[in-house]
DNA sequence: CTAGGGTTAG
C-alpha cells in the first residue's frame, strides 16, 4: 500500500514540477544566445549548444531542447560526446527516459558522464531497478564508475523495493575505491540507509566521516527525524551550530518538522527566531513548516500569525492552516478560513485543500456542509475527488450513523476502499452496533493485514455487545490459531 | 562545453 501511494505521489510531483519549472528566466538567456539557430547570421558553436542543453534540462524547456537536438543532427554534431551526454541528461530530466535511452544507445562511444546521466535518469523517473541494472552493465564495460555515478546509483535505491542490499553493496564498492570521503556520496548513503530504517548504519557512517558539510548534516538530521528520533535530530542540530555550520532553509524545515512531531513549542519558537534572523521566513517551505509546528504544538493562534505575516501565501500554506484548525477541533474557524480563501479568488483550492475542509466538517460533525463542499469540488472547481476525499465523506456519513449510505459510497466510488477507510468504517459499526457491516469490515481488514489484532478485537466487541458469545469465542479461537500477537492492555471485551 | 548529495511542503 505504501509503495502504491509512493507511485501516485511521484506522478503528482512530476506534474507539479513540470508546471512550476517549465519556463524560468534563465531559459530566455539561452534562447537569445541561440538566435542563430533559425538561419540568422551567427551559428551557435557546440559549446553554446551544450550550455543551452544544460539550461533546458534544468528549466525543463522541452521545446528548445528538441530544437537543439534537431539542429545537432542537421549540423553533424550528432557524434559529439559532450553534446550527446548533455542530450541524454536533457531527455532524462524532462521525464522522456525512452528518448534518453535511445540517444545513449545511438552513441558510438560512452564515458562516465553519459553512463551516469542515463543511470540518474532512470532513478529520477522512478525506475530505480533499471538504474541499478544499468549500473551493473556499466561495471562490465570498459568505463569505470566515479563519484557521480555512485551518487546516482545509491539514490536509485531509495524507495525501490528490496534495494537496501544493493545500497550496502554499493557502500562496499565506495569504500574499496576510496570514495567514502566524498560528501556527495556520504550524504546519499546516509539518506538511503535512513530511508530503509537502518538508522544505525547511517549513524556509523556519519561518525566515520570527517570534514562533513551542511548537506551531510542535513541528511543525518532528516534521517533521525524520518525514523522518529526527533530528539536526536534536535541534538545534532545544536551540535551542527556549535561547529559553525550555518543552517540552510532545508535544515530549518527538517528541524521544524522534528519539533512538530515532538510537539515541542519551546524549541520550535527558538527555531522560529532563528528563521527570522536568517531571513528565511519568506521561504514558503519554511513558513509552511512553521505553521505546521505551531498547529501540532497546540498554538493555533501563533500559526495564524505566521500565515498573516507571510506575504506570498500559496495554497499549501492555507491548506496547512485549515488542517491545523480542523485537527484541533475548531471546525467552524477552519471553514471560515476556507471561505475567506475563496472570496479572495487569488488561489485555487486543490484536492488536499478539500481533504482539510472535509476533515474540519468531520471533526465538527457538519454532515450537510461536508456533502456540499464535496460536490463543490467537482461542480465549481473541476476537481475529481481522489480516495482521500472519499474517505472523509464516507467517514462523515458513518460517524453520523448513516452506515448504509457510507457502505454504498464505498461501492460507488471509482477507487478500491483502502485500509484506513475500512478501519474507520469498522469503528463506526462498533459505535452503532452493526454486526453485519462490522463483520464485513473486519473481514476486509484481516484480509489486508492478517497479523493485526485490532479488527478481531473490535468485531469481538461488537459481538459481545449483542450477546453473541459463540462468535466472541470464535474470534478468540482464530486469534489463537493464527498466533496473532496481542499488545499490552489487549482484552476480549473492552470496558467502556 | 556534458553527469552527482539533503524535506521538495498540506
């Protein structure tokens, strides 16, 4: 399930990324210097073309990039190693990995740069497996991988099922070749180990590395944070400052996230003053992390202050704030804020904004309003609800006692109900004592995760409340037979 | 003249 979400998320990121970066200022500079391309007097040299291609890769300027490719063919630059490598990189960065591979295959000779470009291309296109296969192929070729290659190969192991072993193997190669003093390599290794929950290996490597730069510290701090060692993240942050390394906006975001999960307002406020001192409050990522930190820390008013003081607000900031109100039980204020956002008409709400709004309705028990907002999504904003918004609506109906409507929605929606949906539905079945629907929900949950005792327990509870003691005994037998581990405080019939 | 690291936010 986690893997599936990751793929979906990857797609969303890709789309957003293309939209945000499709044309930035530097591209126009490149365009001007290339004015010769369309038959004007000065012909661009191969050096200019190469720099322009790099620029196209960075700014995702697809149009100019393919134009240059065509020009390369016309001008006989097709076999230039530098230009071809840049072309591989361009196609890969623009998510046209098939074209990148085609260019690579058509090259008469390869060098570490062309190999690395394609390996990295597979990696950033979410094809870590192919990236690693290509790396293996490279090892069999005449060309030896360098630091750049290792960084790309190691990054390919992140989020790739079963790639932890590859990461360790790559680490061994790195040590053998003496690349373990390179900070680029070290930071990618730390991130990979942390990603797989092997925080011990990450710590070991971090400790062995001398002359660590800010990114290596950032990797380790976020590694701690990801693995819920938030206190260690804060400690390392302090240590980093003692070493006179000055935090970047990345550092501030990560450390604020750690403060959020610890719900520590005191430290969060200290980081906030540092944010102001560094002038990072303008960075929307940092501002967002601040709002989230104050919300989770229980100071929703200070969260609102941050939002008010941020001049360039985007939809994510508003959404975080709405979610903050929703989660602390101030549903009406969440909806007021949302209406305020709508009246400004500067920003357009997206699916996640509606998740926040529906969460607010859910926590406040506003069934009618929830349904209204859910319908508005499609009619007024042309959005198609994804599984998260359906989950809110289903939960809204179920919590209000309309279990059959909730169940019907699960059938009607264009998604398969996930674990979260069945699980919240089961809770509602428990509240309203619905044996039939409760049994179905529990069966689905057990099928999805056979080792979790919770659905057995809840169903047994529903049976017990109806005096169905034979069924309670059956549940007990199943748990025993299937050797399901019970956690502390676990009992057959809860005492309300 | 070509390739590489860290949250890419809710």
